[in-house]
């Protein structure tokens, strides 16, 4: 076809689309379940790229640019640059595994498995619909559904079904898949240029997609589509001649800290940062629906990562768990609530970037309901697997501290798109006196076997691989 026709096609397919790509090795402690040697990431640590989707030109990002190297820093930069109205968007994180890598004289080839692509497209659509309705007050009926307040997100009308939301954003989903392809092409080049095609293993890519409102189309639901990708660093594995890639290793267990205030009162709890619902301290909502994944949470959650209280700089705490009062207590007079029994009444919801599961002594598994937490893809896979196996699963109410006190807990683990399943070895309460104070251990795993967690992780991994979208990326050498 002619050059003009090709340019017109590219512009049409990617209009309203801006892509920023950064492919790097993460410096944070992210441990995916796959078994491969950490030494193979040495050459990837210098891989950093940016690209604009409408031109498909990829540019290398200087290593000195630490801000854009992580998805979180990239998201926060966009919010700061474009403001709370056009810089905050819906986002999602996909796991992409490069399973078969080859290189010839002219071509680079890689088979990628994209975990939960349709799930993530649906969540992007629903989350952006929620966000756009809050910002601009536009509902499906064209009426005033809500209003924009103080740079935050206010209350909204209900979200549509997955079929409705995906239909509304069909063009944006096409653009998103174009962005994914561009990211995977560059990732393939990065892997092959690092000579990793000779390693018989799996490379995991953390792929983040961000949809933000377009300032030029305020009354339109069409978002700007951006993407960011980073190679996930693996946990070192002991050398073994029987190392089978299809059987993932369980990551090292972590310590989790409860997100509770200095003063153990419902009033103090209500002013901590929250992913959704009214935050009394900020005087705005950080998200209008528990099921909406909104990018401002990357910034808003930072107080809950305070090294002097929740996450010490030594890395000893791997996750912070959000909690709430039971529904039966939320309508009571908070000033008369008994402070000494406050912790025992709490329900455990989710981590800052993960879902939480508790395995009980009777073999049942409990996790907080969809209406209270963001339902992640790993959570979705686990619930599918456990239900098909006929295991007792309770996702109607959150696990409680009281159940733990009664000796009903057996194991605890958290899940996320990249790390998949991570066992929790202890849960702590933050020290009241800040830096240097000793945290109180609230719960500790009875042993280090994590038998149920290992079984669940193995089953969900196989399910995730089987349900993944397979893409064969072939690109030319630079």
C-alpha cells in the first residue's frame, strides 16, 4: 500500500492514543512464582524505552531518569503534569510471560502469554466509565449523575455490565491491544538483545495500561490510552537439575502490617487514606466504587507506606492490610466505642496492591467480597479454581481478627497480577511510638509449610497459563 494510506491507517487506529513505554528491571522486591535465575536480568537492567503510539518510534530513556522507570512513578508523573482532572485515570496491570524465544539473522520471535486480557479490558472499561461519570457528570441517560469536587472523585451512579462497558469503549480496547503489541515487540527486542533467547525459562513482563480523560473531548467517553512495561525481577532459586518451569516456586513469605491509626478509635481509622469511599481527612473520595481501579491511589496510599510506622525501610514488611469496622458497628457513636477491644472487631479487606485470603482450620477459604475490595485477576482465578474443586469458599464477608483470636486461622496469603500468590508468615500491629518502637505481632503462621497456599498457587498458575491469550510476536532486528 502507499505511504499516505499507511500513515492514515496508523493514525486512525491509534487516534486519541499516547504511549509511553519504559522497559526496565524493577529494583523493588517483586517475586513472581516462576523459577529462573536472577543473574539473567543483568543485561535487562539498562533497558529503558519510550514510544509514541501514533508514530511507533521507540526512544531509549536515560538511565538517570528514575521517575519514569517504574509504573507507579510514571502514573504519578502524569497526574502531577496533567492535573487531577485529566491526569487521573483508570489503570490495570497485566502479567505477560515470554515462553518461547528465538532469534535468527533477520527476525526476533517470541511467544507471549498474556494473563487475563479480557478481564483487564473489562475492568479498564468499567473503571473509566466510573471515573468519567464522576468527573463530568455524564450518565448513560445523559443526565447529571454527579459532579467534580476539589480535584477528587465524588459519588456516582451505578456501573454498567461488562458487555455494555466494553461496547462503549470498543475503539479504546482496540487501541489498547495495539499498545500491548507495541510493548511486546520492544520487550522481545530487549530480551533477544540480552542473549536471553538461549535461556530455557520464562521472562515476566509487568505491563501497565492507563486510560485518562481527553481534554479535547470532555463530553466524549473516548480516553487517551497509554502503556508502560517493566521486566519483573525474580527471586533467586537454588540450582537444581530438575528445575521445571511449569511448576512455580512459592515466593518467600512476607510480614503484613495492619493499617490502623495511632489512636485505636473508629474516628481515627476513618481519616486514614482509603482506596474508595469518603476520606474525612482529604475531604474527597479517592474512588467511587470498590471495583474501580483509579490511578490516584498510587499517590494517595503513600502515607500508609510510612517507614516510621507501617513499612520500615529495611524491607521487613511486604504489604499493608486495609481494615474496617464491622457493618454492625459502623452506625454506632464512634466516641463511645470501647477502644481496648477495637482491634478485635476489625475486618481485613485487602492489601495496598493485593487481595487477601485466609485459610481456616476447617479447610475453608475466605476473602473479602467484591463490593468491599478491588477484585484482582489472581483472586478471580483462585475463586474459579476452588469452586470447581468443590472447596468451601466464603467471599461474602471479610476475615476477622476475632476469628484469628479464636484460633480459626490456619494460613494467610496475598495475591496480585505479577506476584500471583505470596504466603504471609506473620501479621503485625504498627508501633504506637513511631520510629524505633517495636511492632506487636498479632498473628504468626503455625509452621513454614504453607501447604494449602502451595496447592492453591500451583492450581491457579496452571489455570492462568491455560486461559492466557497467546501472542506470537515477530519483529526485525534493529
